[in-house]
C-alpha cells in the first residue's frame, strides 16, 4: 500500500496488479486509511517487496499515468502527508484531556471555595462571635436567617451590629459563594462520572477523583497506562524525590497515592 495506490507483487517480485489512488490528496488519504480490498490475493508482510516499491515508485507513478513528472509527484506527496498528519493530530486528543482540564478546574474551585468560606466565617464572627459551627453550616444558616437575632436560641452577643447595607453586602457575598459550592458539586460529579467512563478499571481500584488526579500528573491516560508501578507510586512526590536525589532529604514512599483511604 502506497499513497499513490495499491500494488501486488509475486514472490519473484513481479508487478502482478495495481490500483491507483485518486489524484486528489484528500480522497487519496481516505483510500489509504481504508482496509485494502483485493479479492484473490493474499496479503503478506514482505520487506523486500516494500523496498522494491520504494525504489521504483517514481517510475511507476509516471509510467502508469498517475503523474507526468517528479515535481508533480512531490506536490501530491507533500499535500498527502500534510492531510494525513492533521488527521493523526485530530485523533491524538482524547477525552482524557477534557477530564484533566476539569480536574484542574475543580482543584482551583476547591481552593477558591475554601478561601471564601474562611472569609465568610471571619466576617460573620465580627457580628456573632459566639456562633460555633462549621464554615459550610454557617453559609447555609446565614442564607436562611441573616442577622444573629434571627438565629434560633439567640440571647445576646458581644459582636458588632449589622446595618441594613452591611447585611445586604454579606448576603450578596454568601449568595455568590453558594453558587460556587453548587458548581463545585456539579464539577465533582462530572469528574467522577467521566473518570469511570474513560478509565473504568482504574476507577474501580481507587476513588475516581483520585484516578483523575493520577491522569493529570501522568500527562494522560496512555502515559499512565504505560507507567511502571514504581512511577505511579511516586506521582505527586516529584519535589521530594528530586530533593532526595540531590541528597537533601529522605526518599519519599508515596505521592498522591497517600490520599487513598486504605493508605
């Protein structure tokens, strides 16, 4: 099989049959990628036949009427190679890349939500320092109740009172934060489902969220699949490993694998 067509040789290296490709490079690529249909002939891997074809291809191209000269053949082969390379590049980006971006986006979102929740707790504690609940509980209760006076069981507080505009700004901030939390849950759901879909075996061994992180650190699903166990074990501990190699610290035992509940 060659970009300009299909060629059949005998064991004695005689050309028995040929079928030329389309002179349109794009159509020729489609024909080249399709399975060869040659009834009555046996398809056998033969390096000597391929070498013979490569040696005589320019003579065949002209004598069989595919092109008029070498320049025309070079132009066709150049266009053919460009189209084929673009096709290959298109197929090289898989859904694992989408999952990797989503996992990174979730990491950023987790950091933002955590920082904003901490800010809300500090902000609201100026108004109601006696309230001792978690940051996420505070977000839900503040959106429901607002001022400290509306909280069940409230008696008195040493905190500063909120004016109407203070409460309005706090509520707007809390509402934005609630939207971020909801987006966080949706993103987590997407990452888990996509990880199970793309890497079902790996996601059955560990948490799908962690499986997505492994893909990010490895650089993709294929690279992860080709990695030896020792490399997978240390993914996420690169800085500690390099410090150890420079004799500036102990050798790490685990990377993000340590996040698995069983470890």
